[in-house]
């Protein structure tokens, strides 16, 4: 209905129903039921987004995880195209535009300092596809005598299309003058005024196709013979953007296998699990019940981070995985600061409820300051970094924002519900303080 995914409607209905039920529990001061509802929603959401519709599967993976191709290109001067700083920068721009239009995830494209070299790293792209992307791509149509009929400079637009039979081809839209020249040429070739009825299509120095002219006065040519629409789209994109300003020779081609990336990912998962387990154990040992609440909040933190990365169309790399693991520590760091303030207020003789309220208030400035400074550092990394460094900066920045939500909002909300529902009456159970050092709880 209305083009909306039924699964999304079901999720929206469940969330809306839970919110209404939660408001009813809050109005009637049924704090224990509200707590159970909150826990159920979190666990249900975790199950849905981990098993039913895994968010991780929607995350794009970078070159180091998914595999791909790394090219090193060296500019070679010619009489027609001498190597200059402007031409090199323009070449980087042309390659980047080609890659962006083809939808390659998180490309790494940069010039080697003090050398006429360009490095191109493309995730999930084969050797052949990568070499196609960096071709000079100068289009030429010639007759049998070698006379140039049209060139890429005459091209207005190249568009990939499918025939009714499902065969991929590229339709070339030419300028008015080029249409006239091409119509004259096809008429001349068709009527036998050339040594062959073929027209030879070259991309750079490679003969792409030599079709036979089937009719005179053709204005818009097509290029056929592609195995798939994707292949035709790649060539059409290269033709639309135009030729690379300098002659680039491939000096190095290195393919990174997906198996190597998978091995790295498995090791990263192991490291992440160990790191998260250590954090969970630390919070439980030092903060008892409150530590378990902070650990429970990590479920919300994980869902928020992965969901945000998917919405941002971010690409996960090994440094990005490191940012995620580091973010777990950041997520509980705010809880540590808050809980220490609460314990200080408990030692001063305040009740459990009053210590929680004042502890959150007094720790807020410290939590905000520490997270803002880290957020500034991640913004600087993103602005000045390239490739995987920017991936690390994105995951770190998202982790900081998510940790603020979980530590300041969700943990406080659950902790208040636990106290209000009288599920836990002793501060020693929540924060590990001896009863002798605390005032009586309400």
C-alpha cells in the first residue's frame, strides 16, 4: 500500500503501540511494568535487527575487508599532453568522478607527493574493471581508409540501453555538426564509396567494434556487443566524463583478495568480542547493578551506531572496526564518570534517589566536555584524512554521539525506573558501596 514495505509498517505499529503503553504505565506510576516494557523493546529490537533483518548486512565494506584492486599510475609526457601540475590534478578529478558515478564504495585516489604518480584503490572491483576505469577513453569512429568521422569531442551524451531482446548497447547522442558528418559518412560507406561497409570504433588505441552499416543517413550511432548492462554503463560513464588529460601508464596492479579481507575481519571480530567482554566484566565488577545497566545500554549503543552508519552510507574498514571497538569504551566511559559522582554523593550521606539525581547533574558538564573534545578530534581527522582514516573518523564520531544518548539518556532512564519500581532497594547492590557508608534508601 502506497509503496511502503509491509515489514516497516509492522515495525512502526509495534513501536507506536509500545510508546502508548509506556505512557500509560508512566501516568499510572506502574514503574515495574514500564521497566519490563523498556527491556522487552530493547531485546526485541536487538533480536530483529541482528537475526530477522541484520543491519550489519547493509553496511558497505572497504577494500581491506571486501577485497578489490590497487593501481599505481605514472604520467608519461607526450607532445599533445605534457605532464603539468594542472593536468595531474585534473586527471585525479576525472578518475574520481568516474569512480563516484559508477558507485564504487569509498575509493582512495591520491597523488604521490613529488612524483608524477596517482594511486587508485577500489573496493570490490576486479582488475579488468579497474583498468577500464582509468583508461584515457578517447573515442574515435573511422572508415576503412582511416579517415576520422567523429571523436569523443563530438559526443553530447552516451546512454546505456537494452534492446527488446535484452541485449545491452550504448546509444551516442551527437552534436548537430557531428550528426551531419556521421550521416554523410554512413551514406558514403553504405553506397560503396569506401573500401568496406564497416565503420571502425576505437576507444583509445583499441578496436572496440567494427559494425557493418545497414542503412544510409544514420545520425545517432550505437555501440553493441556488451555482455551486460553494467558493462555498458561503465563504458558510457567513462565516455560521458571524457578523456583523462594526461597519458597514464599502469606501473603496478595489485589485487587484494576477499579471503584476506575476510581473515582480517574475523580477527577484528575476535578482538572486538574480547574488548567488549573486558568492558562488560569491568563494569560489573566495579559497579555491580549499575554496571549491568550500563552494559545493557550497550545494546542500544550498538543498534544506534550500526543504524547511523547504514543511513550515512558509510563504508566499514579495518580502522572503522577499531573505531567501533574504541567507541564501546567511550560509551561506558561516560557511565564511569556519572557513577563515580553518584558514589561520591552517596558517601556524603544522600539517599540513593537523591544521589542518582544529583550525580547525573554534576557529571553532565564533564561528560559533555570530554565527548565534545573527542568529537572535535574526529572532525579534524575526517577533514584532513583520506580513505580508511576518514572511515575511522566517521565511526568514532558516530560512536561518541551514540554514547551520549545511551549514557546520559537511556542509562539514567533505566536507573530511575529500577529505583522507582523498588526492584533494588540497597545502594550496595547498585553501586557496590558498603551499607555503613550510605544513608538509608527511600
